[in-house]
């Protein structure tokens, strides 16, 4: 079962496309943050939620579900 639930995620995004793009970009940022820990540089934000999961995409989805991630459309 997917955690967090899809219906909880759609409370903070307006469509599936936005959910996929925002979650993928945030998962990449979390991944980059963890790789930078060994180098001593911190250009990316650390995870914004405490998660039992080690999966970066799950962490990103949990951040979206809790409303910690905001996005806007740019043209």
C-alpha cells in the first residue's frame, strides 16, 4: 500500500502531473543533500520530515502530504 495515501496528497497539489514533478524534484534534492554530507557542502535542504523510510521519494511524498512543500507554475 502506498504511504501516504493519494487522496491526502491531492489536498496539496492540483493534479497528478504536478505531484509527479514536485515529488521527483524534491527526491533529487534530498538525494543530493545526503551525498553532500560526506563532502561538507550543504547546498540542498535536508529532509523536512522525520521518516522511517530510507527511500527519498517516500520522504518527498511525506513532505508534500504534510504541506511542507509549496510550488508554483512558471511559464
